[in-house]
C-alpha cells in the first residue's frame, strides 16, 4: 500500500523563554494529528486566530521548525531524517510554501524572475538558462501569466494579486505534491483575492496538488476547502468535512467563531423601522 | 446583531427639512508631489472628490490599497504633511459652535479642535498607547488639555466615560501589554471619545483584531455614535463590516469616488460595475457557487488610464469610457455613481451580481 | 551610465557631496603628484634646509633638507593607501561575520559574536604598541595595515549583524530558501544590497579612523619611520623641534592636508549614506518602502 502524502502524528511544540529563575513555557502546538491521502488531492484548511499555533504547525510541516515531540511523515519518511542539503532540496521540490504578504515575499531590490529561475535550476533537471526559462514560463502559464509579462520586472511594478500569482508559479516550478499556504490572501485587495483563491481550486482539480490552506477567514475556507481543522491555543478543537463543520459547528469555540462571522446577507434581517435602539448585543 | 443598532431614520426625520451636513468635502484634490533629483512626480491620490457627511450617521468608506482612501482621511483630518498637498477644493466642518474650513485654520486652532471636536481612531492601538506608561497617563496626555475638569474631577469624568462604554475603570491602572488586543482597541476608542467629539474618523479600527473580538468593537463604535449623536467616518476595505455597520457607503477606486448611497441600497442595487463585483465576489458561508475574479490590476495613481479609471477592467466598458471621465450623478434618490453605463441604464450593471 | 548619472545628480543636488568630493579630489591629486617628484622620498639634504615657503619651494623645506611639498605628496599617498587597505580588509571581515552571524543565528551566531565582543573590548592602542615592540624591524607598513584591519572590524560587524537578523525574518528570505538558494547566495545576493549603504558610510569613517591610528602611532615613533607618511613627517618635525625653532611650515601643511582629507571623507560618508539608503532608493525607483 502506498504511504499517505502527509502524516502528522501527535505533534507538540513547546517554546521556552526566559532564564533559570523565571521560565515561561508556551505550548504552541498541542498534540495535533491528521493525515492527507496520497491519491486524493484536497484543500485541507487550518483555521485559527492569532496565537492558535497554526503558523508554528505550518513551519513544522515545511520542516523549518522541529517538533518537540511527535513526528511528521511525508510520503512515509520522517522529516527528522532530512538533514543533508541534497535531502532538503529534494524535500522542498515536493513540499512548497506560499507566504502571507506578497509585497514582502520578493526582495524589493531584485527582479522577481530570479526566484523562478533559481527554483528551476535547483529542483529540476534544467541546467541551461534556456531550459530554466521554459520551465518558469510553463509554471507561469498555470497561474495565468507568462514569462514575457514577468521577466525583468521589480516587485513594486506589480500588484499584490500578480505577485501572489508569481509566488504560486514559483512554488509550482518543481511540480510539488503539497503546497502550504499561510494566510495567502489576507494582504490582497478584494478585487484580486478571488483570482488567487480560484487558482488554488484549479491546482487541486487540474494539477492534483494538495494544499494546506491556513487562514482565519471562515468564508474563504468554506469556499475552497474539502476538510478542515479548527485550532485554539495549540489544540485542535474540531475537525472534519469543511461544509459540515462550518454549517453546524459542535465545539463551543467553533460555534463562537462561526457566530462572529459578519454576514452580508443577514445584515438587514432585523432592520425594521421602529425596532428602536436596544442595548448593545455581544 | 449590530444591524439592530443601525440608525433608522424615522418618517419624521425623513420629512424634516435637510439640515446642513456636518462635513462637506468639495471638489477636493490632494496630490503627492515629489521632486526626486530634479524629476517631478505627481501622484493623484485624491482626485476631485465631493461628499457630505450628515450629523448622527456612520459613513463608510471602502477602497483597496492605493485607492487614495488613507490620503482622503488624512486631508479630512487636516493632517497634511509634505509631499501630500491639497491642490484644490475645501473641507468644511459645521461644528455646533461654528463652521470651520480645515485649511484656513492656524495650527493652534487645528490642535484646539482635535480630540474635542474631531477625533481619530487608528488601526494599531500600540501607536497611541505608550507601552511603558499606565493607561491613565494616556488619558491625561490626550484629554486633559481639552476639558475644564482637573484633578479628581478629571478622573471621575474618565471613569464615568469608561463605565458608559462598559469598560472597567480598573484598566486605567493597567499597562498596555497587560490588556488583550481587543481590550486595547476598546481603550483607544474610549480615549478618542472621552471629549464627546462631534466627528470621529475610524481608520481600519478592527482590521488587526481577531474575528471574535471584532464584532464587540464594532457594536461599541455604533453605541458611542448613538449615545453622543456624533458622526463617524468609518474606513475599511472589509465589505462585510460595511454591510453590518455603516448607514451610508462611499466606494473609492483609483483616487476617485465611484459610488455613494445608503449602504443597503449599495449592496442591494450596486450601480457601479466595480461595486457590483466587490459585492458579488464576497465568499459567503453556505454559498457554493463559483465566484468570478476580476481581470487586471488597479491602475497606478502616478499614471492613471484616461477616461473612466475602471474601464480597462470593466466588463461593460463602451467607447465613451475610454475617453471621458464620468461625472458623479445621482441616479436613484440619495444614490450617486460615476459610470457612463449606469447613467444610461441603471438596471444594466446589477445583472453582474 | 547609471553610475555616472547618479554622480551627476549627487553633484548637482547635494552640497555636502560636492564639497566632500572636491576636498578628496584635491588630496588625491596631491598624492598623485608624488609620481612626478624630482627628489626620491628617502633622500635627505637634496635642497637647502629650513627655507620658508617661497616661489621655488612653495611649502618651504625641512631641517633635513627635503622639500615639504614633494615630501607631502609621498606622505599623503602612503597614508591614504594605508586607510584604504585597512578599510577594505576590515570591511570584508565585518561583512562576512555580520551577515553569516545574523542569517545563521543559533550557535554560529553565539560563537562569532563572542569573538566579535572580544575584539570590541580589547584595548586597541596598547596592543598596537605591543606589536611594535615585539616585531620591531619587521613592523612594516603592510604588517601594520593588516593588524589594524584585524582590530577594526568588530563594531561594524555588530551593526551589519543586526540588519541581517531583521532581514532573516522577512518573507523574501523564506522565498529564497524555498527557491533552493544556498546560504552563500542568500547572504551575498539577497541580503548584501541592504547592508551596502552601511558598508559605504562605515568605509569612509573607517579610513578616517585608521589614518588617525597611523598618524598617532607614527608621531610617537611606533611605526616604520622610514616610509614617509603624514605621521612620520610630524615625527621628524618633532625630532628637530621644528615648532620651537620656527619651522612652522613643516608641521602645519601635513596637519592641514590630513584635516582636509578627514572632512572630505566625512562629508562623502554622510551624503552617500543618504543616497544609498534602500528606502530613498526605492522611492526613486517609484516603489514604496
């Protein structure tokens, strides 16, 4: 039997701060487990607010943070075994990352295409500049751009939506099987946000890439995810099929989170003339 | 629900003769003029904007980054620093004790109306609160020069204000880092409103907050507005917040106001294609229909396209849009838009939703 | 072309830069004159001694029978070269230590920074004097430059490290890591441009600092006094009690020239720093910092 794409097994991460006298312990991730199947690409969403440990969890999946206890397996291989530079490059060619702020995700003094070419040279068989350029162009076409539009341009010459698409193309250069995206649309303007969100759907459906989508926004989570977990203070409080969980959350925290979402459709439901001014609802 | 708190004009109010608005912005143009090593650059951040904000309402301002909304509120607050310059137009406040043109005021007059008449709630509470001083000092620093009460009277006044906003007066003794993010933002709101200002500018006050505390902060702003009868200019890019809080809504695109009307009308019957897209593309829980994305990117304000600035991305663009900038025209009662297509046929744009 | 345009713009719009450049160019021109000197620098009694400034000897002659002007051309050339060599060597060390320490963090950072802090607290002057007494005749000009460079990098390495540390947390660094770039590539190509403004302005200051060290040591005679330098000239003037016997031109002109160089380099440092600052550079490119 083929091993799972990703197994997160009872993972804990504890940060300690301070000296000998006043030691403060922060249990950032507390006993989290989940798996992604190898043959069924999906959008798996991690929902949490600030301090929920979702970004630390993402760091552990990307092998940039080591878990305190528990283990993470990618295609059956423990991430702890990945030590050498060669093994790291091989891992990164399969598991890629997309970051939060597209305006900070590219060096402002450098042209954006250098990241695409670097990825092509390090992760694929492309050895000549021409082969790398073709590979980069191919990846850019998957996100609705082309190398001609991107080559030689600096980050400040592009919009947030374009930059985030270039970042996704950069992640796609090595044909990864898993992409971890940490709050990828929270810094993008509303009129450009849907371009990026729809792109994730396309990656899953047409390229068979699994995506771990990390967000605090329940509405976009509902729109694109297949399964989700909700995290609070390092623990998973609820998880399962995205539509089911968000339609009828069970855990008190999930219910609170669901109720806090401002709905556009319900905004005028109680808007009756003569309703008066009631006390503040909380 | 915050919606329950929405100011609903009673029939009497609607029939009453319209009093003069509290804030009138007239044909305002504010540009960034930068001279870098001999090369002049001009960024038209606010380009010919006229709007009026009435007493006792929450006026929402929506727009993306670099739509000019932060430059607009800076000019309204009189916080203009070079390279931002007002090129044309005026910003007039009709306060209870007299009318004031914000650019005719001396710096002393301006600082006299700040906090007492005109107040500002910012996105990051930490930029207002000094991290090494207790909250009490922040109240003393900001509000003491503007009230007649001194000493124990002042403390009583602040405590009464906090109680009115359902905050425990014990927060006065706390340091900013001892409070949660939501509580800190409530304290900065209390700080901005302690002098009962007539006009409050709220610049993305909930953007940095977690979802769960956001709603409480929004209700607090609505409640203050109702209790003091002040006007609020509420700026955020989050359309869901506008839907739930504001009475009237203005939409900015590339330095211009493109649509304005009662919030409900704007959401139910958007007249400008850009607004229509913003509303239809909002993901909603329970709605699985695929959402369409808008092609293209917002234009650069240093080099905006001719004619209507939205035309390169507009699905309805016609010949005239490429040549002439549409004027802001009232199409339905109290509902204005700057769109050639909507002005010809108001029903046309709605079909996009 | 681009560099030329930058230079032209700086000259036209930045007064400090123009003055600084003129001062440094004058000093450099004097140093270049040494190649056309009619007298070999080491020879003594080639001209009549103790002549005040005149048409024939514009800056006068020394008690050792040397022409002050031509002697000065050699002295300033060697002193300037000393400053540049020290600054160049110590920039390389502080860049390497600062960038790697800031980017790598962890135990690499701890080790490099403890070495760094040792060099910060080591008393510089006694060490240099000690070296002179140990090495005596082997203490050549080049040796002194290397020792001064080894002692002069630590402050700036800390400065560079603090910038590199903040760059490490930026998202574009993670983007570079996930593009498969190696540590060397990230440090040299992604982070170095952000550090360069600091390096430029500290280079000027470091040249000033090392010239100061060299002059002080030479005046006291703790260097190879046979190589003509500004400090060496003042040393010989003192040996001949020049000020007491009224040979003021032997001391005044070297001092004036080195002050000119100091002010020129300082003005260049501050004006270039303003220009190369990534934020103002970005706003020139049309972006936002």
